[in-house]
C-alpha cells in the first residue's frame, strides 16, 4: 500500500500515499519552463503526476499548480478533460484560487491507467495569463488482481514410455495488473502430483513436460496434477487449476495364452463348427490393435482342417473345423498355436512367456442312431383284409454314413399279434384278419 509511487526527475516532485492528513501536495510550476522550450515539446517535459489506484481517503490533494505570473495579480486556475468535465466526470477537481488539484474518486488502474488534463491560468477578468498546458496523471498499479488460469482444467496426452522432457501441455494464466510490474509477474508450479515426481512445469512458460523414464499406462493411465500460479514472481496472490494427463497406449505387452496347453474334443465328420476357445491376456488398451489377438497355427494341421478366429469381445481364439475330421484315420490332433497382436510389438517389450500353446483335439467317433423320417406312421386298412395284406413300408436312415452298418427292423409292440415285419426291408404285412371290435384299433 505505502509504496513510493514516483519521483519525478528534476522537478523534485515526490508523491507518496498513506501519509498523514497534514501532508501538503508538492507544488508544480507547469508554465515555468515553458518559455525555455519549444511549444511543440512543451507537453513532454511536464512530469506526470503519479497516484496509486485504490486510494480511499478522499478528497486527496494531488498537486498544486502555480503560475509565476501570480505576482501580477490574482490567478484563477482550471482544468479540463476526461476525468474532469468529460467521462469519467468528477474524478479530479481544482481549487481555482489555490491551484490545488484533488482526487475525488477511487482509481482503478485496470480501467484507466492515465489521465491527460489541460490546465488553464486566467486573470480575474477571464483573460488567459498562460497558454493552456498538459497535466498527465499516471495511475500506479497495486497488486489488487489475483492471477487467473485461463481454464480450470488443462488436458494433456503423452505416449507412455516417452523420453524425459517430452512436451505434454501448457498451462496459461493471466493477471490484470500492470504487466510491467511484479504485480503481474507470474510463476507456475505443480502443487500436487503423485510421488514420485512424474511431470515438471516451466515456472515462466507454464509448459508441462515429462520427467521420468518408463511412464507405463498399464500402471497409471491418468495423472491428475494440481497447478498453482502466483504473482509477485511467485510470492504473491495465487490461483490453482488441474491438469489431467492421459498416457496413450503403446504395444509394450505381448499377448499371452493363459495356459501352456488346451484340451478339446471335436466330433468327426462335421465341418464349419467351433471346437473350443483359447483364452489369452494382454495388458494393453482393450479393444485397440495393441490388445487385439491374432492367432496362427504353426504346426499339427498339415491338411488345413482347423482355423482360429478372434472373438472381438473376449479376445479369445475360437478354434473351428473347416474340414471334417476322421476318427478312423486320426484320433488326436496336436496343434501348435501362436498369438500376436494386430499391431506390431514394441522392440523393447519383454518377451512373452506364453506366446505359444499346444492344443490337443480328441476326435469323437460318431455313431448316431438311425432315424425314421416319418414317425409315427399312420395308415388305414380295409376291415376284414386277409392275412398278408401290405400295411406300410418303413424306411430308416443312418447318418453314420462313414461306417458300414446294416439296418434291421423289428416290431416292438403288437398285443394281438396282427402284424409281421420283414426284418431286411421294413415292409409291414397283416398276419391275421383285423377285428374292428379290438380295443387296440383307433377310429374303428
Ligand atoms: Ca496481480
Ligand atoms: Ca492493479
Ligand atoms: Ca499388446
Ligand atoms: Ca501399453
């Protein structure tokens, strides 16, 4: 508050604030040197009058101007300009008899940092005693503005494994105070980040960079930093913001099978069916090419009977049959299977322990029961038909086509022993005259 505000060269005009009421303003002779200098340059040589913003004791005497022509008679002083009779009106006034200039309102440097007034000296008759002269009033800054970050959250991204010193993002703050002074001299710092220190900030530029080697997304994917900015070159008013820094994934983890060996069973003689699933793990970003598995059958499938596709949801390998297996020619298949990512693995990534697995597929011998295409078979017969009348012809099918099997037919339930079945052909004949009164006939 009570900083020395200005001392103005050869005029010896010194103003300070916070002094007692009895303080008398310095006297300024704005016209005294006028004659010695050219008219054009005259305004330049009158030193500015400095006054601090936020001055609360009002009215406050700023300066007293005097004309050397006063001995010739009474002088009437007046001022004009923005701050007097132009907006903002009434900030300054002058005692027309004494020439004392008063400040009447609290100043805000951030709104108006200087006032240019015109000063007049007239005789009592209203005639000009002196040429109008300029009075410049400079508003001196106080640190009355806290620095402010331009946003609450700064977002940054950096590849995991990036070299120390890699640029991540830039924090930025403003301060409404005078940029020429310490009041707006900002310094950035990181208040909080997880230990150990992972990021640094340039205190002058706000640039955030990596510090550590071996940033690993699979350990910490997102960092949340608390940033601070302080004026007065770091010792003044402060403000805080966050920086959220995400590590972008690289493919630094090889996919691995969860087991060294998988066992499955597959039915022979079918194709286009799934046999089983191969579970894998990959620590990289799920759903990304760094995570997605690709399977290769390295050996054990000389006839190309197997294929492996990836389940995009689970990343499992789905083993399927593209050509039918044959139990009789091979009961067991042993496949050597490799898993890799869609994206190439980083050269520095550790080698996979279970990058390969053995898959044992046991072939199931298929011997399915024959089936009747029409079951039950309904038929009708004339009443009193003689024995030997054909009733129906059953024809069953055996899906077990790869095995030589003979079908034979026989009857199972015939309480009144009416029918006879030809075991080889499946033909059914009557062997007695059917009685319509029999409780075993339906609908007569
Ligand atoms: Ca400030
Ligand atoms: Ca200020
Ligand atoms: Ca990976
Ligand atoms: Ca990774």
